[in-house]
């Protein structure tokens, strides 16, 4: 029997899916969430229920409030109206149930990748348990051979893997990803998408993923939330949920399927990109 290797990590796919990294997954409820900065309304009346373990992609034009929405989930910003609850408890301050990863890996340059990942461990994690978890995560993201390197000694994709592992080290109930692959080249980006699927199979936490890439959203998400201002809304109204699309098919999905092509066109239209009919 031939061994199936995960395209992203080079690990045996069967190992990945059978190895469940200890994890939690929390539900997230947005109830009438609005956010204004001074007199400027950015978000208005965002309401959606996210199930435990669900992967939600958030799409929207630049400046529509995607990062602000994630910050509100993490308690880094408070909503002006409405409430976000994680597993039924309202978020009122920086919430330790969330972990964030950004477009830039934001690693400490003087620490090894392994030491950077261990910075994500919850405070008071017993040393041996922490070391074991970091090792497990380093393995999961395919960095076993580079764990002792410093960030400047590795590629952007590897640094981003370490950043993902650091976020997972916290064992978050909600993983918040703000354009995590936005700075990577196209090929690395595809590999990282596969890696995220592997990660979610091994540690099926709830994921809110902000992306500008419609194909990435369709490849990774259970549902895609399109944020934006409704056409008939006042020009100074904030962005709300324009549509929520359930993506058909089990992951990994066939990137060239007809069904996804149709959804892609719909979502692009929602982002203001017109269809070209051949
Ligand atoms: N702390 C703040 N004070 C004032 N305005 C802010 C603040 N944070 C965000 N904004 C404004 O809110 C709007 C939404 O910002 P946000 O960063 O959430 O957008 P975004 O959808 O993530 O954009 P991008 O796709 O470019 O990352 C922007 O116009 C931004 O200038
Ligand atoms: Mg943003």
C-alpha cells in the first residue's frame, strides 16, 4: 500500500487525521453588532451564529470592517452596539479563549521558532506538558527540522507556520485569522491552505478567517460571510452582512468544479467585480 503524504506538511495523511491534538472549539454568536469610531459607523447590525468547529470565511472590500470584527471577537475592541458571545458568555474584555494570527508572522527575531511557538502556551502550563504540546504542534505544521532556527533563517511560509502553531499553542476555542496568507506567494499560499485543512482536521477548532481571496474562502470555509454596505443603505451606514453562502462539498474541494465557479462569480459580484460573459 502506498503512503499518502499530506501535500502541506509531508507527514503521513493518516497520521495527521488520526492524531487529534487536544483542542476545544467554541461557538460564537454575533447579535446586532455595530461599531462606530467617533461619528463614523463602520459596522452595523452584524448578526450570525457560528457553530463549534465551523470554519467561516469573511470577505469584504478593503476598509469595510473585517479586522474590526475580529478584534471585537477577541475583546481587543468593544462593540458600540450589540454583543458577541463565545459559548454563551458575552465578550467584555481581552478574551483568552481566542487566538489571533495575522498577515505578518510577528515572531520574536531573537528566539527560535520553537521558543516562539511556546510563547503561545497558556500561562502556568506545566513545563513538561508545554514542551510536549509545542513539539506536537511543530510537527503538525511541518517544522520539525527547523524548530531551532530563528525567524530570519526561514522562509516567509515557514515563519507563518510557526505563527499558526503559536496561535494553536494556546488551545483556543476560536482561532482568528486575519489574512494569514496574504503576504505569501501564490504557490506557498495554496500549500498553506492545505496545511490549514490538515490543522483543522487534527485540531478542529472554530475558525474565523478574513481573506481577500474568494478562492481561498471557497476552498477552506463551511460558510462564507460577505460583509458590505447594502446597495439601498445610506452612504454613511456601516457594513453589515450582505449574504452568507454555504459552500457545498467536503474538503479538500476540487478547485475547478463548476459549482464553485458559479459561487465564485456570485461572491466576486458581491465585491463589485462584474461577470464577463464569453
Ligand atoms: N481605532 C480606530 N480608530 C478610528 N478608525 C478606525 C480604527 N480602527 C479601524 N478604523 C476604521 O474602520 C474602518 C474599518 O477598518 P478595518 O481595519 O476593520 O477594515 P478591513 O475590512 O479589515 O480592511 P482591510 O481589508 O484593508 O484590512 C477603516 O475605515 C478604518 O480606518
Ligand atoms: Mg483588515
